[in-house]
C-alpha cells in the first residue's frame, strides 16, 4: 500500500501521518459527512456534483468549514497532481473528502481529502456473473430521523444489513427497504430494474440522491430508453427482466440474483438494456469500463 499524499486541515501529509483524536465527535457519534468520487484516465468526472452534495450535507448537519466549494475543487485537482506518479500502476483513483465535527459542537471541524487506488479486481466477477442482492431486515433511515439525502457515516443500519445479507448469501450485498416497505437503496449503491423495456428506480424520498444515478438517468433519456421513478416493492425485483446497481466507482453493476432468485428468464447476461447503458457510460467517460477493470484487476 502506497503512502498516498493526503490533505488534512490545510496541510499535505502522507496518509500514515494523518491522525484523528479519539474524542472527535466523528468517531464518538459518527458525525461525519463525506463523498466518494473517482477519475477516469486520471481526469475528473462529476466532481462538481459530488462537492455540491457534500456542501448540502454540511449545510443540513450545520457544520460550517473554512474551505469553500471552489477551494475544495482545487484540492481535488491538487491531490491528483501530488499522487500522479502512482497512477500508471493502479489505473485510476477514488477521491474521498470527509469532514468531522471535531472535539465539540462549538469547536473547529476537521477537513480531509484522501485518495485511494480503485480496487478493480473486486469488479471483475460482478461484470462477468453479476452481483447478488439480499433484501435486508434492517431498514433505511426515515427522513423523520435522518434524511437519507445526507451522505454520512452514521451507518449502523447498513452494517447490520450487510451481516443479514451474508447470513443468506455470503457473496450478497444488502438491499434496503424504507419504513413503508418500498425498495430504497443498497449500502453503497442505487438500484434500478428493467421491465418490458422500461427502467424503473425508486424515487428520491428515501434514498441518497446518487450522482451516478443521475448520470444513468441522463444516459437512458439520451439513448431513448424510457425511465420511471416510482415506488418499487420486492415483487418488482423478483419479476424484473434485469436488475443493476449504480455506484460511482464501478458505475453500473449487473445483478444476477436477489434473495437467491435468478433475475430474468433470458440466458443473455448482462441483459440488453444494462449492456446499452454500460456502453453509453463507457463512451461518456472515454474508456471501456469493463476492459479497464479486467486490465488492472488482473495485475
């Protein structure tokens, strides 16, 4: 593991030298908001959208920081420059800004921006045979308690959901429902399905407003695939023609099983709509997403 250069409260340090006080409310209470963006061929992609969401989260949790959005964007560019010497060996990076509350509600928070190589090897089986999902017993947060539109570290429900999913299928990721029994999201992804040529995805009432979700919605509209944001139940996943997960790093991940039920009746995998979207996403970012994963993931 390289000791990547990291931004920490105005300084540039090796990651190994970045330390958080154990009394920080980010550690004590999970009082952290964050983002998770990436590069493609070392170039930024939707960074402005991720940073905008970060600052909406900060506004919601009432944590003011001395770094402006424009300054945060410059930090993103600089962290890539400072770690560019490592990119040829890893392919591309994730960029992860996060902000903790600090030692008190009245004190100064901590601002971090770190960089990590993308784990392409993890994605290869997902593209080839599909990821599995299990509908968890644990539920998504309700906006009555903590609005899911905030990207935060208070994620014990997702930890429990992951354990519940693994009890059923050790290779599965959890799929959450909201308090009304509608499908909401996963532990790091938005959910979409295809039925009779129409893409369906949950409304944003009980989910994180995913940046990649917005990208896929735009791609679908551009290539003429109908898309509907609506309430979705487990029945709809079980009877879908295709299911796929949308995440910032692997972009689009085809799903082959939900609750140990095979998705769709066709032998074609990924399904035709998922393939179209993968091709459109690859064209948008200027590289073949699957080929890049296989190239760097097999090193």
